[in-house]
């Protein structure tokens, strides 16, 4: 998932910063990629995804909760965006799954 930018961005254009750099700033998180990352990496000791007492996977919820908590502790304003094409929409169409020409939701 995502775009491999490392090959096209020169090293001098990259600056590593600490989380404190974002103190008081707003950041947007690509929800689908973040949730996928949590589902793929957060596992129990036996290697299976985290689950609740009914056997439902909860790795994504745990990851999202703790990432958001860490950002909020650093006074970072967090925006999470979950987007997918509306039913019947063409790829690249900017309509939201929850409807609307203006991308509400």
C-alpha cells in the first residue's frame, strides 16, 4: 500500500523530526493505511491478531487508540480520514461513500 517515495525524493529534502515538533500543530492520518498497519503488526504472544472475548479482531482499535493518545499527549491535533469510493463511482471520483458531491462525512 502507498507510494514508494524514497527513490524520487533526494536525501537533502528529508528532515527527521521528533514528535514534539508537531506540538500545537494539526496532522491528518490516512485512516485506511493506519488501520491496515495496525491489523498487520499488532499481534498477541501467539502471533494472532488481538481479539475480544467474542473472537472479533480488535488490533486496529488498540493501535488507533494508543497512536491517538500519544499524539494528544504531545498537544497534536489529530484528524483521521477514512475514504473509499462511493458505490458505483469511477476510480478517481471524489465522491464519498457516505454521499455528497462535496465529500461530506
